[in-house]
């Protein structure tokens, strides 16, 4: 599996050559913004067989921006991922019916693990409707930007002290960006329109409840919206959370142990595997019931903590801009692929054979002097940290799980290959390619945005 650097250089050049660039922004002062929220909670007929109902409702949230020359859309949906087919349908319809180029659309999944299964045929229409409503509500606006800090995430790659093997757990010393990046859109009189915030944590707290839930992203957005009497739409943006868990996750670990023991009684070893849903959990057991109730409380608590930090940042913004350039661009990079030939969730070395190259879609949306780099996969945190270090713009962030779904699986940073965690073992990428290709690819798109005033 050698020669990956050569492949990266060649494919990166080809990808940038084929970048789809949006029209040059004029920097016009007639900046407008509009926002909307549409319920996308599955109906009873769409719920998976083992689902036990709805813990909280799911939404598509959208902000449409226009500066008199160029328009753009930010969309976030409470979903596990954005399949390519969904991205193509939604972006195509938005471009055709609403006149917003797909190069200036960011469609992001919150990555809640509790969104249910396949949706009905009207799912994409509900997403488009959120954008349509947001465009209808366009009004004179100003843009503000700021950052805060939240410690509800933690690196999840550890060496288990009992086994001496790589496993999943809270690594307080591991890389973990605590930054909460916030964009505020408000009317000229200061009344709020929308908030777009970016943070890196897996939305997995409600995963074993077998109930529909927006998890931490849903709870945080609802908290912000309720705090402003629902006069604002709050959009979560999934940061680079491929190696980031909620910092308080013990109930999930305890429930896993209960499931492992239950399966073992049947002669089935799942200690190094992950069966679907909450199978093997007796909800009438007082211990299971207590742990699940604590998980529900934790979703609300962490959402409130993150929401409070978003609001603190919003309140502290002193500078807003009415002259807002808008610019969008996309490109595709390719990295050597691999196919795993052995099994085991984590803790053991993986074996692989060569596979075809993996395409990864990158994007950039410039809003004023804020640069949002997009990747259509789950990215490890150090990759986004490197992008922010190397970007010429201080206000740079990475939105992952955006505009489709690469077949890469997780995208580890170079330093994480060799750690036998489930994310690294399951990655379909050979080491030594994706980190630099992603960072350099987005930086090249940023270079294009810098000259497009």
C-alpha cells in the first residue's frame, strides 16, 4: 500500500482543476437573511420495528443568505448522515426552484444516532421546504461571529488499562478541540434571525434508548430557540467529531456490559462487536431503567450547557457587518483505498487488501470573512485543528457529514493510524493521504475565495 503520496498530489491537482466555483461576490451592502424550521420526525409507519416511540422531535433547519448579487443556504437536518442521493435531490431542487447554486449550499447532518431508519418519499421535500420558507422570510440583516468554549466533548481513543489494548473511552489527554464557533444573523435593530454554531461531539447519548431523538444537537438547538422565545432558528454544524464522544458517557458503557453478559448467557460473544439497537436490554430491570433515564437527563443537560455557551457568545458579539461577501466552491479529492480482511471491533491489528480509490467531496462557503470548509465524511479532530492553524482566516471552521456521504468510513488523522480503535480499523482509507489532501484542498478553495471580492 505504498505510493499514496504520489496519488494524493496527482488527484489533488486534478480535483482543484475541476473545482466548481460560484460567481464572484460583489460585497454588496444589501445583505439579507431568512430562517425557517420544518418538522421531519418520522411517522409511526416509518419507525423501525424495535423503536419505542419519540423522545423528542426532529427538524430541518435552514438559513438563506443574499447580498443582492449572490445567495447561499445553510441547512442542518437531525439525521445520522446525508446519503449522496439525498444531497443530489435536495441541492438540485434548491438550485432549480430557488436559484441557489449547489456550490453555495451546505447540507449537514447532526449525526444523531437516534433518527430512525429510511424516511418516506416526502423527506427531501421537507428539507427543500425549510429552505423555501427561509427564502420567503429574507429581511435586512447583519452578520456577527464569535467563539466560545465548551467541555462536553472528549477524545475517545484509549488504551484499556485492563487489557492493554486500544478501545473506546474517555482520553482526557487526547486531542480535543473545545471551540464553539458561532455565526449570528440579526436584523438591523438587533433582533435575532438565526444562529449557526459549530462543535465537535458525537450525538450518541440516546443511542440505546430505541427512541427517536435529536440527541445533544437537538437539545442544544431547542434550548437556544426557546431562550429567544422561538424568534430565532438555531442550526447545529457538525465539527470534526470522528474521535470525540460526550464527556459523560458511563451509562452507555454500563448498558453495553449488561448486553454483553445477556448475550453470553445465550452462548453468543459480542464483547468485540456491536449488535443493532438496544437488543438484549430488559427495560423492566431497575438498573437498566435507571441508566436509561439518566441518559435522557444527560441529553437535556449537555444540550443546555452547550446552548448556554452559544447564547453567551451571541450576547457578547460587539461587531456586526452589513456588507457580507458570499462565495462557494466545491472539489473532489481521491485517496488510495483498502478493504479489511479480518474482523473484530477494536483492540486487534487489522489486515487489509488493496481497494479502489476513495473519493471525498470538499466544499467551501465564505460568509463575510468566515470560512466554512465542508467534508462529506466523519473526520478526526486533529485534521480540523490543522486546517484552522494553517488557514489565513482566523474565522475558519470545518463542517463534516456535509453534502453527501463518502465511502471512506471514518477519516483518521495521520497520527491515529496504528491505533487499533474501531474507527481506524473500519476506515476504508490507506494511511498517509486524507489528512493533507483535505487540509490542502480546502486551503486551495480558500485561496480562491480570498481573491473573489
